[in-house]
C-alpha cells in the first residue's frame, strides 16, 4: 500500500507543483496580458527548454545533483511539466473572451480585479482539465521514474524482476500498476467531463 501511495504522491507533487509554478509565469508569456515582447520571448523560451527534455532525462540530471529518491522524481516532473503547463496556460489566456474582461473593467475594476473576475473564471475549467489529464499521465511516468530513482511501486517491480525469485510477485505488481492507471484514468475522465460540461452550461 505504501508503494502505491508513494507513486501517487510523486505524480501529485510533480503535477500540481508544476501547475502552481506555471500559472503565474503563463501571464508573463501571454501576449494579451504582457505587451512587452522581450518578456514574453524570455518566458516562452524557458518553457521550451524545460519541456524539451523528457521526465527521464531530468530525473537522471537531478539524481546526480540531489541523489536518488521519490522527491527527485517529483522534482523532475515539476521541471518538465512547468514548461508544458506554461505553454498550455499561456495559450488558454490568449484565447479568453475580451468582452468579459471589458465588462469587468467598465465597472471601474483595477487590473488585479480584471484578471480575477474577467480572466480566471474563463480559463479555470480548461486548466483543471489539463492538470487532471497530466496527473493521470504522470501516474504512469512515476512508475518508471520510481524504478530509476528508488521509490514507489516501480522500485518494487524492479527489485522483483532483478531477484527473479518469485515471478508471481512480478505479475502481481504489473497487475497492480495496470489497475492503478485504469482507476486514475477513469476517475480523471469523469472529473474532466464534469468540468467541460459545467463550462459549456455556463
């Protein structure tokens, strides 16, 4: 049970940690929010750099710096997904309806209030849907990363394969991983459907 919990925690910290970092940075990369092109260019290149390397490559790099462990795996996900979320979030910001923002501004709202009431409500369903999708994907990624840095169910599976002492145990871990991914996929899909439906209804 602890191995499954560690795998889920690794994916959770990696996904939602990246979302928290990427969200404010996305405003600096969106052309309808940040008019200064050099600033947008700088942050977009940061996003390109961090997402240009796969989780596994960042895991190897960070393991050399901080040592192996589940937190290293989670940090590798944070780095990669910050770039991915930064790109996705900034694109979502650029596609918001300006009429809603103008409506908020016409009430005399300040800039921060304009973003709070005119922008964020529009992008929240899309952003949450994207975060959930990547959390589901990172469950699978956390299994592989765990095998590399020593954590979660990936480590248990690797140890069982290396020792070759009990292939029933190997089969058990493989089935457990499939069930975990399937359950996460189903739950994430249901939540995303509700978010999209709620967004369309509103």
